[in-house]
């Protein structure tokens, strides 16, 4: 999915990776790790501050990661709650 999306759009892979990490940690370990969501905001802010990406590119990377993690966890039934 990532290769297809980055071939046609310039998405923020950094935002995508940190969102995947946070979502996976929350879904596999515990919902009490929700405080890790601050990392998503920090990475998004850094990408925007460095002018490496626009708001839509950062948002698209984050949303793509959320959709992929949700799909994988729902198909394989991996969530712990």
C-alpha cells in the first residue's frame, strides 16, 4: 500500500510510521498507552516546521496508517481488547 501511495502522491512516511507504531502499541499492549499519540503530533509538527510536507501530505500519511492498521487487525483478529 505504501509503495502504491508514494508512487503517485508525496505522503509523509514519517507520520505514517509513527502512527503505525502508536496504533500497534495501543492495540497489542494496552489502551493505557494512548499517551503515545502525542508522538504523532510531534512528528507531524516537525514535518510541517521543516517544510518537508504540507498539511494534506502529513494528514494523508496518518490516515493511511490508521486504515492499514485497522484493516490488518480486524482481518486477523489481533486486537487485545
